[in-house]
C-alpha cells in the first residue's frame, strides 16, 4: 500500500472516495485555495481504499476526516494513515492535534484513543442533531 498526496492529477479519484464517504463534493479550486490543508489517499495497487484530510496551522494540527472503504476496514489501513499524519505533524513541529468525532462513532473513538488522544470537551449539536467529542493529542 502507498500513500499519495491529492493533487490536480488525481483529484477526480479523491472526489470519488469523498462521494463514498458521504462527504460534500469539492471542486479543485476550493481544494487548491486551502493552503493549510493536506489530503492524502491510500492506495492498494490501483484501488483507493481510504483517505486522510488534516490541516497544519503553524504549531497545531487538526484531523478533519479519515475514511476507509468498507472492504478495507479492520486491515490496519486507518493506522497507516494515522501514522503518516503523526509523522507529518512531528516534521512540522506541531505541539498538538485536535479532532471532533461523533459521540456515536465508537470505532473511531477507539482508534483515536489507541493513538493517545484524550477527551477534552463536548460540542453540543456539532453534527446537527448529534454531539461531538473534542479530542486532543499533545506532541
């Protein structure tokens, strides 16, 4: 498996996996105009099996989304992407990473806890009718 940065040449593939993840579609200009944002796709040969979307804003980072297609779940794909993001954050001298996760998304919470993220707050109705848990990992 390899991790590839989302760029103009593979942006349509990125849009296809965004569609699978039920994430709003983006256009290329919107993506390219986000200087702090970093998106990477995980490929198994020619199959895109997941992606990670995070931002590095000077000394802090924020995990926006991680998604693995169903047929690749429980195969350590999310761990590959999390490890990659952590390496990027350390290389960029980040002091912490934050994220929001749906209160009902127990598998994601377990993944983040595995990576030493701690619950720091609750965001009420962050996802329309569902609360979010704010988590942080200090680096």
